[in-house]
C-alpha cells in the first residue's frame, strides 16, 4: 500500500479516476495476422529455413506455415550473438514487424521474436516504469472500483476496454480512438474534475443570518434594476439568510453590467450588521464610495478607508469601503459580510487576512461538504465566519462557471442596464489619417479619447511606438492631453483630473479596470494583437459607459489577424471568454485555487457545455443519494 502511495505521488494523481484517465499511448497487438497486409505491422508464425551473414549483417529466410509455405526474408542490421543463436535454421518463431515487398519478395526488416501471441498489451507513457504503471492499473482499475466511483456500465466498459483490450478493433477506427470512446473520456474527465472540486469545498457557520430590508434602496433608485441584477440579488439574499452556512459566492458581471447595485443591495441586506468591501485600487474604492453615498438611503453610514485618506468613522459605519489599507487596521469592527471587488487582483492570502480580521474567532469546526462528509472539531467551538461575496468584471465561459460552481456558488450577469453602441474595427497605418479626423470630431463634441500604448519606453523588441515616443505628437496637435502608466505614482490623480478636464488620455493598460469615464467615446489600442481578448474587452469597456455611441480601434501591423477580426464581431464578454478559450488554454480565476489553469486532454471547455452539464447532474444525483 505504501509503495502504491509513492507511485501515485510520482504520477501526481489524487483519485482513482485520475489513474483510469491515464490512457495507453499505444498497444502491442500480438494477435496472429490472417492477411499479409503490405505496409502494416503484422504478427506471423515463421520457421527459419536459411540463415547467412553478409557484410556483417544477418539475413534470415522464413517459411510461413499459415500462408501455404510462402517465404519471407529479414535483414538484421544490429546483430548480437543472441540473434545468431535465436534464429538457428529449423527454429520456430512468432515474428512481428512491418511487412514490405522488394522486387516481388516479402520482407520484414529487423523483426521481433514474440514469446506469446493472442494478446493486446497496453503501452503507457508516464514517469513510472512500464511494469510499475501496469501493476497499479491491474490492482486498482476494476469494474467494482469504477462503479463505486459513480460511473455507469457504458463508461466502466469503455475504461476496462482501454486498459484490458481484447482486440485493437474495439478501440481504434482508421488509426484514431473511436468517437464513442472519446465521448466517454470527455465525460469522465469532467466528472472527475467536478468531484475533486466538490471535495475541496469547506463550509463554516455564519456569524449571523442577514435579512435586512432592501426596499428603501431599490425604491429610491432613479432607474429599474435589470432582470439579471434582481435574480442575482435574490440568490444572494437566500445565501445570506442562512446562519448554518456562511455563503461563498462569486458574481461575474460583464463590463458595465451594474455590479455596483448588487454590492449595495448586499450591504443593505447585511443591516443592522456591518459589511466591508475591499477594492484593488484607490480609484475604484473612491468610485464605489461615491456611488454608495449617492444611492444608499441617508440612514446608512458609509466610511472610506484608503492609504492616507479616510472619510467617515469606520468603527461606527454600517458599510466600510476600502483598499488593502483595510488589512492594516487592527481595530476593524466585526463584519457579518465581507465583499471583495475585482477579487482576482488580490492574492488568496490577502483575502483570507480580511476574513480573519473581521471574524475575530480562532480555531473551531471545519465541515467538508464532499461526497464523504466529515467533521473535525477543535475545542468543540464552532468557527463562525462572515458571509463572503467576491466580484469580477472578467467574464468567464459558461462551461468554466459550471465547473467552478462545485467549489463556490457562481452568479453570472450577462446583460447591461442599457444597450452599448460600440463599434470595433481593426485598423493599420493606412487608416491613421481618417482616425485623426474622427478624434478631432469627438473632441469637438466634448467627448474624450483614450489611446493605449503597449509599453512606456522605446523597445527594439516591439514594432510599435511607446508612450514616451508618441506623446510629443499628441501634445503638439491637441490641447489637454494627459499621460499616465502603471509606474506613475500620480496615476490616480491624473485619471481624476482627466475625467473632469481632459480631452485625450495616453496610457498603458493601467486603465483596464478602474475609473468610470462617462464622456469617453473613442479608444485606440496600439499593438492590439499583443493583448489577450479579455484585456481587450476590459479596455473596450471604458467607452460608451452611459449609452453614448462609441468606437474601439484596434491598431495593428497585422490587420488581418483572425483573433482580432473575431473579437470585432461581438461585444458580449461571455462570448469573448469562450472565444479566448479557442485561442489559448484557460486559467481558472475562482478563489485562487487553480490559478495555473486546468489542462484537459479530452474535454474542450469551449465546446463541451452539454458534457459538463451531464457530469454536474450525475454529481448532484450522487449527493442526493448520499443524503437520503
């Protein structure tokens, strides 16, 4: 058993299905051939009738009893004394090799002498020796074990056939795995991943059940919430009302989908208990604070905590908004609800620090919500945790959301409160004069323009102008040109001043997520092919925030770039996330658990939504069965 554990560790596998999904790379089929197929590897019964050495090479002539005594010659280029002894005249063999014809004579160069015929032997490619991996497969991959994992008879049959085949024909068709086998492998891969995610899910009792009235907030809004906003808020309110289990939910909203209103509704639900929101930048925190003060009822006390700046008394406030400066406030009051905006921009350790700061509780009970539930009790004192909501403006594919919802509850907000009128076009140097005229037109209408450069300083590695190289052109031609970038210590002040007074902003991708610029109607992204589609979508999301007709120009030296052309055809972030999957492997963003990206061998996350849905249904049925 200990030896097997060490082998599993070497393979880096953690479940029986991980082992079952290590599919043989090839098979050695020693079934006797019934036909002499030229160009194919065949296994034949043979008798040595002649043997001679010429120019240091051994030439052996075989008679084939199964084919009316036809003859076949073999040339051995790498010979040892073993070969001379093995292929003595009169000896009988089963030989295997590629069958060829030369000058009308059958030939098989350097054949292998097979000791046993009638077997199909799997060949694995792993870090283990062939004998070690075969020992593991034979010990653990059994029908009973596979059924115990929750697979059905078809899936068990396919896996058993792959590891213990009776013939090559039942596995391959035209040199490839049969479609029905690939279909099963996709399902098992999805099912195995979902099971492992569920096993990682941990639940704690909540500090308090939260049932605050949101009616004064909703009725006081100067607009109506979208249907998806209402559905998301309703799901959150169900979560927060649960005292037995602190919620852990991620809300993924497309650019401009109105996540702020969901945040404010959650803060209202927390009343009369306190809630805390952590944002990644001072700009974002300030913006959220301004919107909270604008839209929440006057009776709700709101405070802002940033490095070097505070508004309101955070110890008395109902809703505290801040940056990572919150992590250094040892006197933060206990909060029953913790929220993190743009959660993937914080490390897992930072998010856990915030939870710990407001929990004010040590030790306790951990409840693993998995297929094999268990309780670990420490001092018999339940560890109560705040309800936890995390928000992201980086849309993920529906398939990924379905996967991650086994680890954390997920809400998707795919619609926006108003239709955005944003036209996207790939342009090159020839279109630059027309672009300049368009920029002049937008500025004349009191609109703003953003030009995003790929880097700050000149570089021989990148065939585009840098921010430093380009600024002189814009500053000479236009008034009120503002410049900022990631290393600019004054970037937040620059962005705030630009919002009020500027005409053109020259920047790097520092503006990908951040301040709302309601007058911004035109963005130019230089060297657009160098950026991921998700980043391009975030940048495009800076324009048309209030429904103004807007434009996004992707400036590229390769305007026929397929990826950019497809990006231009949709403004839906979730469709773009799916498109992104087709061009690169996906990385999971949920809770920092699988940041490196889950690589699937069979499952196509961009296309196999139905397979994942089927696997989720099976997992759900298993859970129900256990509870009953």
